[in-house]
């Protein structure tokens, strides 16, 4: 999965790079304007039988994700549907 930086003023985006893991279908982003940190909650497709929900921070210069911690173990059919900082 690749990270793109969107500029909503001019309506364009630029490719930053790979996030470093295989994000599954459900992924949510939120930006903390008070400290400049971009957070990502995503299902990590570790294997077909292990897909944990995890929290990451995303480097807004290079696009790489750094694991903060697990949100839940293998969701077993559960899906992230909302996320806010």
C-alpha cells in the first residue's frame, strides 16, 4: 500500500511512498492538528488467517507507518468503521 499526500486546496495529490505493511480493506486516517501527527488505524494482512487491527503513525514526508500498538487481535469478521483523534 502506498501513501499519497492530498492538497485539498488545489485538488492534487503526490505519492509519498509505501507504508511498509499490507493494509487490508478497512483503513482510517485522522490528523492531530495540535501536534502534527497523522494516525492510521488499519487491518494488517499478516496472513490469510491472522489480520489484526493496529494503530500506526504515518510519516508525512516519506509515507512510512510506525506501529503504535494493537487495537484488537484478529478481528474475525469485525471491521473498523469509525476513528477520530
